[in-house]
């Protein structure tokens, strides 16, 4: 077996998707099974952690089985087991972590604890080559971060949200407009339906800051809804959604481009669940074209939580022989920077 | 009983309480049962503990006849740790999976200790395992241990009916329930034993108490009996027994009930 054809099985259970992937050589996805719990959580208006954990334990071996069937490989062919170690909902993480440890022991192969955000970033390696230094714009339900990768596998967070994550703001605004959970895609669609736009504020923060803040914007949307209600006016939902989306995309993409320039990166990587947002993809694509900055965006199936991206990130550790002992601790707040690879002894 | 229907070595574990209990069981005998009390750390230690115990006894995957696991009730997160490990191991190794009630394992382990005490054996006994479920509640059940079972081997006790269940696993208010049981036990002329997490409950009148930590060695004989009866579980469908819905589901149901006239 060489590094090019080793088989990694990866498990991701950090939130409300139970996912198992089998990936060859760190890049070739043989199976990427995702069992979403969205239908279950919708009636609660958001993810209920205890229910998410219950679903994971009910589903996990079925998803494992399905991944092997899709990949057409046998259990004995697996060379390593990777798993999301954090961050995420602790009860949900634990199901995947314990399953992964058990599987690593059962198959007598190494375990690789993997950072969820490193996974989102390295989803891009499943579709192309990452050129360093690179800047990753991570936008999801739980995260909004600008991550600088000066070299392979080394992560430095240069900007982060100070309050809500982008996806969280989308879901809250969608709820205020009475869309079911998760509401982000409804806002994206609604915003495309009109040319009218309610002008909403942009939080730029300090001039040199790459941080984000979305709570003020969310409040402005709620205030607009209230204002219309008080005056008995019909609310122009499309224009409000468009205004909200315009503000988010303007701030996020402008800061990303500014950071890309400040750090002299050679590539921009968009990732995370909100990277499936059409408005976001289009704007960043045109900005990068204008700046002649290469841009990678994974297809939507690799943007939302999935285990293939975990295998792609775990490949960094596999190639360095950096395995994780079976007494690994899952971390709801696991640090991305500390998860960085620690040496240059890479076999390619 | 001949050798052919022996299930091989049972790998048994439970993490429903503060105790990480792991054991190996074979031919009616507990090979080793370990207990560790690293509260809230079961996800860290469970797999190394299993691996080390198998190595100590030279037990390889081919030797494992079945995976036995305590399926709760107990700590939600705790129960999921053992069940996740058990499902994955059973699936990866193609072994039968046998779930046993964590309360029954707790009760049975305690009774194996109780029956060694001469004074405790003359009457039939009700063994009532308790796990603290907070706010005056307990996870509990009731088992009947007949005096006839005092001298039997541990598998014969289970197989021969000297050990049987009388009340299902459930969550109950300890104050009401313990008083009720005491009155019933008195009337029935049986010895009433509260075992397990008895410490938080000061007044358990009319009963004996045995503070007792989960003994993994008690899972083996219970699981072996289920296997003999052909009652192994479906690996994919197997889930913990939480005995109650989540708070979110309870609130949602209450809300729907209010809206429905």
C-alpha cells in the first residue's frame, strides 16, 4: 500500500448529520453517506442537542454499512479511521468518537482525531489543489472565520465573528419571517426574487479588523418587521431578505478580499454550509475574477457537514504518521490552530 | 448443558452510571470484571479498557462470542457511550449483540453479594436497584430473588427462574415508591433491598440498603441467558432505553395538547 491508495474511513457527527465516508488516498471519494436529521429538528425550530445525539446512536451502524456498500470495499481494507474530534455538540460528537475508537480497535488500524473546521477547509482539496499561502473563508451555522494557511496544514485564525455566525443570523432572520428551520436557503431564494432592497446597516468594526458582527444586522431586520407591523403596512419580505443578504455578503466578501490582499495569499477557499448560498458564491466569484485571485468553492454536497471532508483533513495527519491514541478526548471547543500539523516531514 | 451452545467469550460493558464497568465472561465464569470511577470520562477510557482487558486474557476477536451491553436507563450520555461502542464492535466483528437492562445488571450484581451474607438468605427477596435521576426521582425496577437461588451457579439462577423481573425499568418518585414497596414487601413477607445509588436517599424505611457500584461481571450471566433463548438484538436497530422522552419532546407535546381542544 502506498499513500496514494490507502483507504480512510471517516465519521462526522458534530451536529445534526450522521455521516460516514470512505476516501482513497486522501482525495478520491468512494462513498460519502450523509443522513440528515433536518426533518426531525424542524418541528423544534432548531437542532435539539439531546435528540441529535439519540439519532446518531440509532443510525451510526446503518450509515457505516451503507458507506461500505457504496464504496464496494471490505472492512478489512480500511487503513485508518478518522473522526471529528470537535468542535461541536459534545453529546453528538461523543457518539462518532466512540464509534470511531471502537472501529479503529476492531480493525486494528490507527485513529485520527480531526478538527471540524479543518475538514470544511480541506473539502476544497477534494476538488482541486490548494496553493499556499491560502485564505479560507469559513461560513456556516456555527462558524464565521477567516483562516490563513501559510503552508499545508497550518491554520491561523485572522478574523472571526464576535457574536452570531452567518448561518445563525440567516436562521434567526428566516424564523422572524416565519420560514421553517433551517431558513437560510429560503432567504437566499427570496432575495433573488426582487430588485427592491431595504437598505440595512453593515458592521465594519475597526478599520484594521477582520472580525465580524451580525447581531446588529439581525436587530435591524427585526426592527423593520416590527415597524411594518406597527404601521399596519404589508411587509416587503423579498426586499428585506435582499437587504439582509446584501449586507452579509458585502461585509463578508469585502473583508475576505481585504485579508487576502493584506496577507498576500495566492488562493481563496470558500467553505462551510453557507458556502452553498448562491448570492455568496456569485459575489465572491466575481470579486476574485476582478482581483485575479484563484478561488475554490466545493459543490454544495461538500459544503454542508459531511465525512469526506474529515477524511481530506485527516490525510494531513496520515501522511505525517500523526495518529491519535484511543483515549482521545472529544472537545466541544477544540482549537483549530492547535490542531495544525507540527512538522514538515511529509511523504507525498 | 453441552459445550456447543456456549456462546464463547462474552465481552460485556456498561457506562450508564459513574462507573465504567467492563468484563469478560466465559463458561459460567467471570474471567475479569473491572470497575473504574472516572466520572464523566467514560468516552475516554472505554475502548482502551476493553482492549487492555482482552490482551491480558489473550482474547482475540475470533474468541469473542457476543458483545453484551447495558442499554440503560441511566445517564443519557453515559448510556450512549457503551451502546455506541457495542453496536460498532458487534457490527465490525459480525458478532451477536445482546442488550441487558443496566438496572437489572446493577440489581443482579448486588444480589450476588447479598446472597453471600447468611442472614440475608432465609426469605425471598425483592431487589430494587436505584439510580439517582435527580429532583427526588430515581431510575428503578424490581426483581424477585428466591431463597432457592442462594446456592445455584450464577447462570442457573438466571436460567432456572430463581431470578425474575417484577417491575419494568422506569423513572419514579423515590419517596412515594419506596413507601409503597415497603408496605407491599411487609405484606408479602419478603425482604426488601434497595441497592445501587442508595446514598442520596436518607429514609428508605422498612428496607435493607446496599450501596453498590455497577459490576460488569453481572452482565455476562444475564446476557448469556438471553443468547441461549435466542434473544440477541438487531445491531442496526438497537438503541438505549432512556425510559423517557427528551424535554424538548415533552414540551412540544404539551404545547400541541393545549392547542387541541
